[in-house]
């Protein structure tokens, strides 16, 4: 990624109110909802899934109908066969990141949990897998496709667009993940951000994200 410059950052002020508001919804509403479910009231799994889909439909709806963006312009570009390879490679690297950082996290004595956010507690495997797929789709649209594309349009800086979305995504997971897992999530999020910026299509990152979550769910049930 190119180095960030002051001109790119200053262009953030040129973002129109409707886009700024939609960016706030995309980047912050889902984490706040997760925090609400963790600290205030327990939310039923089906209601949680419905809410996640509602947020992403609202963000995409505003982008298409109000901001007058195309689906391709917010990340839904047609994939190629190369993106299938990117998906497989990303899954492998993500699993290696988790495996490779486990000893480091353990040596540092950082708190970890094996099932935070997997929706694998108290529900059937079908609902848990639906949660895995939903997580992959919703988070990649809200934290990668839509915000990166809109920020790129105004800053013309992959560093600013990718860096901001990566930072928010990582901090957002603090609502449900302890510090040890959060370090791993940050590393994985950085890689997903780079893959998206490289391919500029949501399909490989959605595919990889969903597959990794699905494997985590299956591991909880059958591991």
C-alpha cells in the first residue's frame, strides 16, 4: 500500500453527510449491537441473525438508492477463477495464523476463548452454521466492501481506506473477544483487508471468512 499523506486524510472532510452517516452505520452499529447483547440483554440467535441482515440491507439500500452507487461500486464485482484461488489461499493462511499465534498468545498468558462469537452454544448445528455464513457475508460488506470503496472514492488512498476499516473492525471485536483472540483477529483482518484491496471484489473475502467460521463451528460440535 502507498504511504498515507496529509492530503488523503484531509479529503475525508469532503465526504457528504449521507455517505458519512452510512459509513457510521456500517462501521459502528453492528459492534454496538453485539455489545448490547453482551452487556444488557441476551438476544436470541435467530433475532441476532435477522438484525445483522437488517443492518447490511439498510446500508446497501442507502448506498444504492440514495448515494446512487452500483452494486459493483460497493464491492459486488464479478469474481474470476483467480478469486477462487485467493479464497482457498486465504482460508489456509488464516488457519495458519491462528495455529501459529496460539503458542505466542499462550506464552504471554493472554486470555482466550474457543467459542466467542461462534453462536455454537445452546443452538443446533444448522443455526450455528447459518451464523457462520451470516458473519462472513455481513462483516465483509460492512467492514470491507462498502466502507473501503467509499473511502477510496474520496481519499484515493488504499492506506487510509484499508487502515481505517481494519482499525474499526479490530476494535469492534473487543465487544465479544478477549485480548488473546483479539490479537489474532487483528492479524486476520489485516490479511482480509489486503486481499480485498488486491482483488476489489467481496467474493474471496466473504468465501474465506465464511469458511473459516464454518470450520470453527464444526470444530465446536464435532472436534
